């Protein structure tokens, strides 16, 4: 199954009944989920993704998840939501509880990629701006252009004036992505830090679904 980075929709899943698990995920996590799934041979899991750009409208995530769960529920023995809270203020967790489906723990994907416990140990990082592999690849589409920085670079100080550094949470060792992430930091006027996190709690959570 091949999913384009900026066209990640619900069309990717092959629906098969009988003891299978559906991973209902944010499109920004598709490539990472597929990599973990392939590396471990978890062929009993199928993946379907909601558009990654829902992150720009977190209030829409709970209803979008609910619609997808109801659409696929009868075809799977279990559905697991691969979103963290993602800015929904607890509404997604409440919706998942109402629907009777599990979800990834954590406030957002930056936390579970680093490991929720490790992330929580750095409360002083409120001035850090985080990028994952996906967001480095899609920096212009998901950060630069939606914020209008391509047209009004003077807005940089308004958006990022209180940030001090950009932290690239690298899921893979890729020199090209490293260079691009460092360039993103330069464009935003921030210090640069790279951390290799791998898949963090995403991988351990998926392992528990076996």
C-alpha cells in the first residue's frame, strides 16, 4: 500500500473480516506505522488513515474518527486509534471511550515518538518547536505556507518569537532529512537540535496489540 504524504486518506485499507485489527491513524503517521508493521511481520493489522491536515483543525478530529470507526467496525474484531490527544483537549479520548476503542497514550505524537515518560521529564522545553520525519519532508506544506510565511516572512517573529530551538525527532537516520531539518531551523531563526527517537511508544503500543 503506497500513500502519498499529502494525500493520506481512508482509501488505503484492505478490509478483511475475522480476527484482524484496524489501525485508524493520522495520515502523518502512515509511513512510520507501515515501517513498524513490516519490520515485525504484523500482517494481521490493516491501516487506514484520515487526512494529515486535520492537525490544523483538531476540533474536527473526534467526529472524523467516530465516522471512520462506525464505517469499519463490522469488518474488524478490533479497531485501535493511532492518534494521541493532538490538541483536542481530551475530546478524542472521551470519544474513543464512548466508541469502545483504544488509542495511543500521550498529549501528541512528539511525546509518544520520544516516549511519553522521557518527554514528560523535560517540562522546561515549552520553547521548543518539534518536527518529525514527516513534518521535515512536508515543512512547506504543513508549516511554512499555511502560516503565510511564504508570503509574509515578517510574521515569523509573531509566530516563533517565543521559541528558542527546533528539535528534530528523527525516526530514521537520513542525512538528507537532517540537512533539511537544520535548514528549517535556520528559516525559523531557531537553534537546532537533532534527537534520534526512532518510533518510541508507537512501536511498543503496536506490539501490545498482537
